[in-house]
């Protein structure tokens, strides 16, 4: 089946975000990832877990449900103050690669009819279709990847690379 052309740009962003997420976490150790600049900002580790969880949510949204290995840890958490433990970044990166690989194939296989169905959840965009939901979630990832990139600099690490 040929990919719906409406997905082409979103898949480019998906692939870019896949790489940039890993670039933001490159050479970051667990101690650095747990730091909260200014004492109030979210840590890189918390943001990374949030973005990972959102990517697992996207997989579920498009019918390719996988289990986030950190779901039990994240279910009761609404803010960083409620996070009782921070998993090692190596595991977060591995889970990111796993869900991203499977999700890439699923996104490319979505039919026009699937993309036009109403999304299972409402998102803060005018397009209420699955396609609109995918677009929003890609923007959401991009926003948080920007935060990760900024935190790298605040923590004295080099810039992420494209």
C-alpha cells in the first residue's frame, strides 16, 4: 500500500525527533539528567520520560500498542515532585529506539480512511481527525525536545546536533 501523502512531512518530523531526542541525551549521565537548573525547572530525566510516554501514547493512538516499560512509575505522576525514582537514561534510550522503530512502520502504513477517522482523544488543534492528533503529538515532541536541548546548554553540555 502506498503511503498517504499527507503523512510525508509528519514522518520527516517523526524521524527528525527520533534522532534529536537521542542527540539531546548523548553523553548525559544519570546524575546530570536528574539536575533541576534553578531548583525549579524540570530535569532532563523527567522531560525524557514524558516524551517517551507521549511516543508510547502515539503508538497506542495509531493502533500499535506497546507497553511503556516505565508506565507503572509514571501512572501516578502529574509533576516532577511526584516522581519517586528516576530510571537510568540507558533504559529510556533503549525504550525510545524500540517504540520508534515499530511506530515508524505503523505510521507509514496508515490508510487515508484511518487518518480521516476522528481521533480517540481531543487535542488542542482544529483538526479532530487521527491525522490532526498525529500532527499535534509531533509538535508536542518538538517542544519538549527543544527543552532538552536548552537544558543541555544550561547544564554545561554541548549543543545537540542535527
